[in-house]
């Protein structure tokens, strides 16, 4: 059988002070590999409009997981649905979305961009999902997680939004490493000086702060850095860990 790439969006699986949706997304991505279901290609986190009307445990973020598998879209749906039902908080309103080769990407992306600028309704998600041919499911509560799930697959496949929180070798990168070591040990191949826009040389030294999170840029993970103001021979990540990330592995 021929392998196909799928992007699965999930949102609103958690509750205040509980394990976040990021953690659930990472666990599912790993289960895909552990069970021989497919290959994980990366997990991205996307920021939606931070409206005070949206109940969220963090900052109204949603997650997208890219995988490659020989299984069908219905197999993928069953796998993620079973996992979310078994692991989401019983007080949550989880939703999932599955993007396949039959999906109209520009239409799904348009929904994701709208979700970053305004408060959308469940009816909006259902309409866009039908028009763009994205499989969506609400798995409990008021089903509002479908909104973020659909936005996540649109933004991920648009290729210009989000932070990678999982990628081959990403979470094993720690301490001070050269750009060459990061490229050798992970799927991160583009390490850019934000000020010049140029790729770092292989011997340029980076303090990773034990938290490497490349940005999705032109469908590629791009690690943005800038020179340290205290040591011109050292680069620091532009995107750094926040001081407080409750219930999240982001």
C-alpha cells in the first residue's frame, strides 16, 4: 500500500490545573510509532484569538500532528478518536479534525486565519469543514474543540504558522550546541540569525536553554536565533521557554 500524509488537529481536551492538550498530542504522536501505526512527522502548536469569551486553560492554543501511514482516513479517525476519548478530561469539550489528500487546503487555511482574528462559532467550523472536506468530530461537552481542531490543520498545512513542539530529535537537544550538532542530531536543518537572515555556520555556538522550538516557515522547521548581547560568539534562541507553562509540555 502507498503511504499517505495526514494532519490531525485536536483542541480542548483539558481543564484548568490538569494535563494540557500539548501533552496529549505528544503522547498520541508517540503511540502512532510505538504501535506500528505510522510515522510521526511533527507536532505544531498554533495561537488562536485570545478572546476572554473563550474558556481555555492557557492562551487559546490548538495542536496539529502530522503523520504518514498506509492506513485509511477512517482508520486514522478511529485511532485518534479512541485515544482522545480515553485520555481527555471528562470535563473538557474535545474536538478532532483530520486533513487528507482530498482536503481543500486553502479553504481550511482561511478558517484557521479567521480563528486567529475573531471569535468563531461551532456552526462556522461545521460549514468550513464540509466545504473544505475535512473530517471533524466533537467528542464531548459542547463540542467547541472542533473549532480549534479545524483551525490547527488549516494553519499547519498552510506552512507559515506555529511552533514545532515535537520533531525527530528535537527533545534530545539540550545545553550549548553548535549549529552543526543540532543539524546532525535532529530534523532541524535551518538555523537562522534573525538580524541578518543568514544560516548559522556549523561551528556557531547556541545556548538552547534546553527548549528548542523551531517555527513553521515555508513548510519547514526554522530555528530563529540572535547574538547574545553579552557574548558575541554565542547565539540565543528568539523563541524561549516561558517562566510558567502549567499543564503543558509545549
